[in-house]
C-alpha cells in the first residue's frame, strides 16, 4: 500500500512541477498534452521512477484529469494565470 501511495505522490509532484513549467507556452489543451507527455516520458525512462504496471496503464486516461485539477488549484492560489483557451 505504501508503494502505491508513494507512486501517486510522485506523479502528483511531477504534474505540479511540469504544469508550472509550461505556463505561458500555448493554449490550455496544448499545455495539458505537454504535461501528460512529459510525465509519461519520465516514467518510461529506463531505470527511472517505477510505478505499478496497473497504475501506469491507467495514466493516459487519468493524467489529463489530474492536470486539469492541479491547474485549477494553482489558478485559485494565484500561481498560474488562467488560460482563456483550454
């Protein structure tokens, strides 16, 4: 159970970090796709961050939702400027 929670924390941290990193680099949907692609690339690196196979299989569906949630939180806290196109 601890390994699953650790994996979720790592993925969440990656999403937050990368979402801040793509600020101002295009439309909302483009930034979301960039964050998703970067997270998946990081997780697929050899010898990199390991997550359970079943969790990795779910990520292409779950990550866009997580990115939207994180961006909404960061917007609310004033860390990001809300995008007019998403």
